């Protein structure tokens, strides 16, 4: 299945109190180039996300954006500085002993907790493995949406390329049909010229045949048209392949262009020249489309 190198996918889930959003977008590129942008606190998941991108994409400039709202996942842990609390109590008792009428002798836990540094509130340590699993799960969903969009675009590209390949086959048939006619016309012109120069209606037939054969060999495009049809057949097969074929198609379309140029340079005929111009125009349009294929 042909896939476009350009696409976009987005996914959002709330997992274990974290609101995770992942966006994936890509542009054309000769090789796979992945960039992952994460909040600083979650940078440890970068390699895991890149590995997932490598499994889903073979080439292209891929950008992954991850945003995380962890407000709902924040857990506070309260700890008691017991030695400090005991010290506060001992000091309070001493003060009470000095002035019993001013201070009561018993103090509640709330009283002691109000003193500085008795209670410490810290954020609970995150389970990094669990966090990475959640982020990657959302990333997988975004990549699935991204690949679905690329597949839709790929179908359009394949349909367009397929139609142009049909046009190339039709134009190749015109070149094949016209080529023998050019030899016949050359033979007639050659005969007429020799009759005019020699001022005789009797011309050595073997000489005409020899000259016509040399000309026919010179302008023969049988090999080129056979290769053209072979290349077109291979391109059609590639359009149905499950593997990424963009690079191979790019190489093959260059070969199609080369055969087209050879046909144009060999055939010294206005009609064939027009057909070759049309053929090359179709080849160029396919080449542009192939640049978008993974």
C-alpha cells in the first residue's frame, strides 16, 4: 500500500491522572529524521517514542509533540521531623516550668505541627516505567491516526500515478506504430531524390534497401519502448506493494525518463517528437508525485 510521506495525527488520553496529548506531523525527506519535543520532566521517554516512530515510518521528516498536564497525578507526602518536634516539646515544657501561670503545661499535636519545619510536604516519587508506558500508549494512538491519514493520501497518489502510467502506455503505443511509417516515408523520399539526381526512373533497388535499412536501424526504438513498457509494469506492481517503495519508484521513473529522451533523440520525425513531448510531461508529473511517496 502506497503511503504519503506527509501526514498528521493526534491523540489525547487521561491516564493515571495525567492529561497526555501527542501530535505527529511529517514532511518529505530522503531519510527518516525524527524530532521529539517533550516537557523537560518527561525527557526520559524520548528514545522509546523514537523507537515507535521507526517501526511505523521508513522515511520522512517526522516531528512529535508531547504535552502533559500532570496536575491530577500530583500526590503529596507529609513527613514529620520527629527529633525537631521532640525538641520543641522539651523547650515548651521548660518554659512552662519557669512560668506556670502564663503557659499551660499540655500542648496538642496541632500546636506542635505549627512550628517551623516540623512537617514537610513533598511530591510523591513517580513510577517512571508506568509514566513512559502511558505516554507511549498515547503516542501509538497518534501514530495510528497519522498512518491512516498517510494511507488515504497514498491512495490518491497511487490513483493519479496509475492513470498517468496508462497514458504513458498509450503514448508508447503511438511511437511504436509511427516508427515503421517513418522508415517507409524515408525510403520513398530517398527514391525520389535519387531519381531526381540521376535523372532516371530506374534505380538500383538494393541500394535503396541498404540505405533504408541503415536508416531504420538508426531510428529503431524497439528496445526503448520494450523497456518503457517493462518499467511501467514494474511501477504498477510497486503501487500495490505493502512495503515502502518511494526510493525504488524514484529510481525507476528516472529510467523511464531516460528511455523517453532516447526515443525523442532517435526519431527524426515531427509527429513522434510531439508524442515524446507529451510522454515526458507525464513522466515529469509522475516524478513529482513519487517525491511524496514513502
